[in-house]
C-alpha cells in the first residue's frame, strides 16, 4: 500500500495564512505547535499569521526574521499561546540585519515555564507594534522573566495592552547600532503589574548605555507592587546624548514599600539627559517621587505627591534648569532638593520669584508647588 503524505497547503508571500490549516498548529494545546509554526514562517516576509480560537502550546521559541509579518487573532480572548520553553516565547530578529513593520495583535501569551522567560523579544526592529496583547504568568521563582524586551531601533509602539511579569518592559542596547536604541518609542495605555515573590523591580527599565530620543510613556497604570515607574542608571558614557523623555498621565494604585524613587534616572557626567517632562502623574505615597542625576532640563507639572511619604518630590544632582507648575504636595514631602540643598532655602535663582505658597499651607497640609522656573545660574 502506498503511503499518502498530507502536507499543509502552500501559502503565497503577502497572503494571510492560518496557523492550524497552513502550519499544522494544534488549537487544543495537547501537542507542541512550535515546530510547525517555525517551519511555516521561517524567513517569510509580507505575511499575516492568523491564530484561530484555541490554545497553542509552545515548547520552544517562535522566531520571525522577515519584514511586514503580523501575528494576530480575532480578539484578545480567543487565542492563547502557552509558553513552556525557557528563554523567548516570540523572538523577532534577523541577526545583524534590521527588521521592520512587524506586529502582534489581539493575542494572549501565558508563561508556564519554571525558568526565566521573555514573552516578546525584538532585536533591531523598526516600526514594530504590539497592540491589544495580554501577557501574564511571567513570574518565575528566579524573578528574571520579562514581558516585552526591545533592543532598538526606532518606532516601537506598545499600546492597549496589559503585562504581568517580574519585569514588564525592558529596553536594551541595539546590538547592531548602539546609537539607535530607543528612538521614537511610544508606550501608551499599558496596564502593568510587577509580579513575583519579591516584586521589587520597576515597571520599565532601561539598560545602562541605552540612548533615548523621543521616548513617551503615556497613560500607563501600574496596579500592583513594583518599585516605581522607570529606572535608568548609566555609569559609563553612552555613545551620544539622550533627549526628550516624556512621562505623563499615570496613576499608582498599589506599590511596594522600601524601594527607591519612583522615577530614578542617573546619567553620566558629560552625557546628561537633555529634556525630561513629567506631567499629570499621581505618585504613590512611598518612598519618594523623582531622583535625577545629570539631567539638564526638567519640567514637573500638574502632579501629586501625597502623604504619608517621607520622601521628597525631587532629589537631584547636577541639575541645570527646573520648571514647576501646579503640583499638589503635602507639607512633609514637598521638598525640592538639588545637590543636597533645599531650593526653598534660596539656593540657585528663581527666574519668576521665590517659591509661591511655601509658607502657606492649607489646613489639611496640602499646598500648591507652583514656583515658576529655577536655574543654577
């Protein structure tokens, strides 16, 4: 009797293809779908990979190396990728080559490994989009699992999603072009939970040496645990100066005590961050709001730093220019320090006069910190 082999239908480049019908994926979750998916999309560009409703077990990394490739489902609740392997669940990379215009939409990615995992890892990708994606379960015992990891290049958008991981978002150096690390990055409407036994990480971290140009974090709502919004500590000088970091419209609901400042930025001397804007942010009461070292220009506007925190609104070293507008603080934590000295004590030069309201607190201890602009000169 002749053996009849049934192969998945061929799919043309640029076409929509089905993970089950064309790639042999198992929507019941009983079998490992990774080998079939990898064989189906290896080296492919100009294609859309559709996941029908179901559960897809991934025993190893799914690698996308082409351009204009979209992984998607009908809606976020219908298709779940269950990641059992260590390392990356989805990796978008083409070695030393740039990739561009890839995206993930409407998928749920669930970490099931007992080892460090990363849900989505993008290397040297331009105009990459993650939209309406749920990433949960990335909370291994070693506290090293990551929701989304990017390593360059420009035009990275993470929107309308929620992430539960030891470290929700991590940004690293571009291995191909270090000076194009985080350029035109937009993180918007992200519901972020720092999970795990210790839960002492930040919601967003940038590796030392990452170069930032036009990084916007807008409408993020960290809910549970974690140290703060963002941490970016660089000891050695990066390849060029970073500029234009904007953090706006954020609110904390819960946060661990005992961590550092909720926005912690330390850049090396000679390579300061050029412009930082913090607006409409409701900081958590513990333990402090902003810690900045070697940042040239800072604007803090329409933000709130409530009691009972003993931390200050701002602790800065080597700050050149500060603009404060309509911030609500309490008498105990409304201090603004530069180089260890309280600005309200007369250090530096207030361009628009002394700190308004510094001697006049409301009965509940809340005051408006609207001091105009301060400069070192």
